[in-house]
C-alpha cells in the first residue's frame, strides 16, 4: 500500500462523522465572515460617517453595537466549531487506536519476531496521537484558514481591484517558498521520528532486561548507549526546529514587507484622492489577516508531514496479514472441549523460521489421549518449535498437526486455545489482582472457581498470607512473587480454563529444588486426565513420563520410557550421564 492509499484509508475513518464535519464547515464560514466584516464595518463608519462630517453619537453607538454583535457571533460559532471538531477528531483516533491494537493482537508470533515492541508502542501511542493532531489542528486550519484566505481576497477585490491585484503578486512568491521548504521539512521530520522510534525501542528493551543489566553491571554501558541515542535524537530534533523556524520566519518577513508596500502605495492613492482612508484602513487590516491564515497553514505543515509519516508507519502495520490465518467459516471445524479426547498427531512435519533453513525435519509423532510425554534435547534441538506449532503460534511448512483427527489449521483459534493450554518458562502476569490474573479478567469465571484452583495446586496458603489476599494487586510481571509462586499461579490459571491438552515449556528450568518439588506436585495434579507435553531442562522432571521424546538437530532420534532409553545406551543415556555428573559436581 502506497502513501496515498494509506492516507485515503485514514480519511475513511472520518466518514461516519461527515455530517459533523459539514456543520463544522458551516460554522467556520459564519465565524470567518463575521470576523472579516469588522474591518469593513469600520471602513464604512470612517468614510461615510466620520470623514464626511455626517456622523453622530447615535451612529457611532449603532456601529459599536454591530461590531460587538459580530464579535459575539465569532465567539459562539468558533466555540461550537472547535468543540465539535475535537469530539469528532478524538473519536476518529480512538477508533483507529482500537483497530490498530486489535490488528496487532491478531498477528502471528513471526510478526513479533520481526517488530520490536518499542516500535509497536510508538505506533499505538505516538503515531496515533500525531494523527489526532491532524484531525484537530490541520483539518481546522485547512477549513478555517483556507476559507479566511478566500474571503479576505474577496473583500480586497470588492474594496479596490487594482490594489488587490498588486497583492496577488505575492502568491507566486509564497508558492515558491513553500515548494523550496517542502522536501527539507519532510526529510527533517522523518529523520527525527525514526530516531525517536529507535530511542523508544532501546528504552523498552532495557526496561524489560533490567535485571540482566544490573546482574552484569552494565548500567554505565547502557547509559552511554542511551546518551548516544538521545544525542542523535536531539540533533535531529534541532535540525527539524531550525528548518521550521526558517520556513515560518520567511513568511513573517514577507508579511511585514507587504504591509509596508500597501501603506506606501495606498497612502499615495489616498493623497491623490483615488482611495478613501476607510478603504486603506480596511486594506491594511486585510493584508495583515491575509498572512495570518497562510502563517497558520504553514505552521501546520510539520503536523501534516508528521501525519503522512505516521500514517505510512501505521498502515504498514495494517498491511501485514497474519501468517497464521483463521479458517473460512464454511470449512472451519469445531471440537467440543468436553468431548475431546486429546489425541495428537504430528504427521511428517517440516518447519523453518526462514525460507533457508529447516529447524524441524520430517517429525512423525503420535500421542495417545491422556499420555504424559517428556521432550528433551540440548538447546536448539527444536523442542520449543514443536510445541509452538501445536499451539499454532506458527504454521508448519509441510505435513500436518491433528487433534483427534482434525487438522488444527481448520480449527478457529478460539476453539484451539480452549483445547490447548500452555505454561511457559517465565509465566506472564499482568498488573492487576491475583483473582484477575488467574482468570485472565474473564468475569464468567467465579471467585470460588479461582480459589478452588489455587487450593488444588497448593498456592492458596501463600495467597492467604498476603495482606489483601486474592485482591492483592500485582505489579508488572508479578514482581514481589517468587518464580515458583508465579509458576503455581499459572498452573491455577490452567485449571480454571480446563484445556484437554497441556504444554509445559521448561516450566521448572529456573526453580530451586524445593520450589521444583512444589511445582512437580502441582504438575501431577493439573496433568491428570489430560494429554501433557513437557519440555524438560532437567531430565528428573520427565523420568516418570509415559514416553520420553529425545530430539537432536530438529529430529526425533530416540523415544521410550526412561528405563528403555537408558538400556539403549544412546544419546539420552549420554544426556543423563552428563546431568548426573553436573549434580554430583554440584553436591561435592
């Protein structure tokens, strides 16, 4: 999608407010016309009242009342126009922000692999705010100042066509200045926005990894790196400001020169009796006002340029189609979670994150309903990739994955994720109460169900010791809770949603031995009656599994029970011996 199409798409958000914009346009004309009548009214009083000696106190009072009436009309209609414009503009951007966030949440995991979280935050917050300024400032300027310019020219020609024609000679000069600065302004703003986005992304990444920074004493290094980003942003920002100031001051100088020329030529015409003093007064007022709307429009040039950049950035996101697509309604299939058995079939699947290198090679694996499967292997063996495909965070490149004989690509994501629950190595907790974190803000799940699930996994007593109990507010990522407590809450979350298939992605990798025992006990509780796939960093986690799948370089190289694999004296036995050696070394 090119920039013009993106801009048209953005304007389509204004369509539901078209009648509001029509009223804004009407109110603008009334307010502008009343404002521009004021100099004309004074010129009439000067030329046909005071100058000819026919004026009286009654006439002056009448003109004063008319003048005040015009001022009142300008105030009332400008107030209505501004309020209606703000309401319409903010409503448009609120809908745009909502649609953008929804679109991002629908993307596949590969999208988040390619896009930094800081850049996406900039899209949702800063870029939409820029578009908000377009509707509330640029549109207002185009309507109000554009109409002002047209009406000012009309009044000038009505008063004196010859002097008005001289003034129109300024238009080519104005167009030349605008054309000269257009590219420089756009480039300056684009460079500034790009550097801001990089700075925001850098801050977001560092905040997310602050524990690592402090653990390795990288505060000085990261601060120095941020200073570099900040210095570059300052440099680009100042470049943008310099260009903008030079652009606007050029118009100020041109406006002052124009007023001086009107005073000179108009004054000579008044002395020669070719022009009345009242008309000269009105002309000076109009020539001053002539540059005011031009100045306002040019001052919105940066906002317009920033809007074009922001629209381009946002619609690049809108143009991204999820790689994992929902099935068509006509071909979609559904599995009743209560009737599902939980059989899983990986049918000779191949998968790669890029087009050049497969990470899974012809995996053929069949899991019985209710079977407890352990998946082991060294880093990069393809363990997480395998379960990510089952959760359909990505799609297979070849082959198929089936649940109870149904290809998961034909299951709507809502139906699939009711069947498949996943507990990750670092469970994510939101800012909110413990109750809301367990039920994930789903009000259909009662408080009693949450408490029962927490009792079941053994985390209830810990929660009861907290001052606010289940209403305790957790900060971002559940800081304040231990890794084991966060993991137990994630098990409780699984219980309340009751998936038929459970995936644990190295859920005990970062736990101490005591906490691991608590989590293992919770695991036995939640896995009962469910098909369970456990990626194990510690082989002790899956020693009692019904079957252990051993992966190496994206292939299944061995499978069987713990005893069977040890008897084979193959790769698993080597991994087991290595893990036992580490344990012995740690004890000694």
